[in-house]
C-alpha cells in the first residue's frame, strides 16, 4: 500500500499554510532552500530551550547532553550516506564551505605547477571560484568538461581531458540550474584510472535521495542540510579517511588541537581536526531530526510523485508560446529552468510573486552556464515532494498572466 500522501506530508511543514500577497503560498524554490518540517524546528527550539551549552569540552550536564545529541547527528549522517567510518563525517557551514576546505587544504598539499583540475561547464560558482583561486596560487591549470545542448556532459570530451597531470575532478551530482543528473559514478571511475581524486557537489542530490558514497567511490562528497529539509548554516563534508588524515587543517582554533605551545601545536584526530571553534550546535543537532524525518518517508512513492510533477510541468510549459526550457537531459531531477522570448526572467518572477508563487530568477550562480546557452538567466521552478500538480497549474496560470501583461 502506498504510504505517501502529499496532503498529509504538507501538514508537517507549517510554512506551507501561510499566505503571500494575499494568496496561498506556492513554494517552488526548493533548489535554493527547502522548507523545514515541524520536527526540525522543534529540535532547534528544544536545544535553546532546554540544553543550550557548548559542546565537547564541558564536564557539566548540559554540555554532556548537547555533545551527545550533536554526535548522534554525525552517526545518523554516516549511516544515511553509507560512509565506512564515523570520522569521515566532517561538519561544515554548508556545501560551499566544504568545497573551500578541500580546495584549500587538499589543494595546497597536493597541487603543483602544471597540474590539472577538471570541472564541468554546469558548475555552481562555489565549485568554480575555489578551484580558480587555488589553481592561480599553485600555477595549476583548470579545465572544463563541455556539455551538450540538452545539458548533458560530453563524456568523450571528458575522456580527452584526463591525463596523468589530472589531480582533481570536481563536479556537481545534480545541476542546480538544469536539473541534469550527472553520471558521477562513471566520472569517478575514469578519474581514478589516471590517479585523480574526485569531489562531488551533492547540494541538489540530497533532497531527492541519499548518496551512497561507498558505491560512488567518491573521495570527497559535500552537501548542506538546508536543501534536505534541515537547518541553514550546517553542512557535511565526507572524505575518505586516509585522504583526510593526509591533509593539514583548514582552520586553526579550539577543538582542532591536542596540545598548544608557543613553539608548536599538535593537531587533533579526525573529525575534529577540521572542526575549529564553536559550531552551529543547534543546526547540527537538528540534522538528526532532518535525517529521521527523511527516513520515515516512502521514497519509492516520492520518486514517482516528483517525476510526475516534472513531466506534468514540462508538458504544460511547452504548450506556452515563446517558452523555451533550458536543460532537457533524459536523466533529470525535478527542476525546470526556462526563458520566455522577449521578457526578462526577473520581471516574470516579480509578477508571479504577486500571486503568491515563489520561483527563482537569474543566473543561479552559474554564469558560465548561462553564457553557454547565450542567455542572461532563467526562471527556475524546483519541486519537492510536498508540491502538487495543483501548484503547477497555479504557476502556469500566473506565467500566462505575466506574459500577457509584459508582451507589448
């Protein structure tokens, strides 16, 4: 029996019952951040109400309680992504922080003049700029895998880029702007054949399925909790234990040390070596609630529901004159980016917002990708399991109204 009922699910998310501009909220900006179920909100307020204390170094009861809750969240993440070792789970501020940690710590320790780093044409700025910075510093070379007109990686071109000089391949699991699901397992296998390491940006993936990092054989995998129905300001870096042990700390401070003197500091063991200072404790604790919530759902039914939403919205958009969908890869998550001939994406976003509909407009932090398609930006509707076909209908009606208002 199908346990998934979208109306029941929606009741778990208090914000979905509010109004915007006098209209029921239609939230279609899940690619930017997902909404939070009540259990996650309760976990945050529960910490501040009952257990507020710093973690790891206190002997008093509140510190012990908070530390236990925080570390239980690490265990849940380890199991959820199928990491082999608990110490392979590093808490960060988010996806961007995790990428910067690796580009700086691993990059400084491993890149030399003339080495090569490969990224893709569809990367988010957070997986472009950090690699540009470390390549400039180390005089390494940044190379880019091109994509097809439908938004797929050109794998033959990728194979041509690989060489013994390739030291890192960094790519997105699911494109935030196109919805393309990349063949990251095959990309990783090919990279390993030439001795390169692989970092996967899983920011968009984790809202749709748990990444099995051992099956992917990823060297590093990064994501943020705020796109998987958890809090903002906390993320996860997974790294293979031997690789994390081999690279120096990214930041110095409390908790990442064993001993400190003015002459020398001895660094802590994993995972604390990479977790300097007081973390976002409430968000870390709420991570456990987010994982528990996700694991309580019927994901087989959710995948069917999200595919139906994607197909339904795609078909409806294609019937509107002047609309062009950007990114039509066969393997695609529930994200649709589109442009309307003669109308700026921002103008559409403003008008549909007046009707209570939240979509994202602009370049989506993928300016090189927008340049690839010869556009300034798109309107992006990104769906979660709590969205409905009725909401798609409202989007389509609002879009038609916006076009009628804006076409001269």
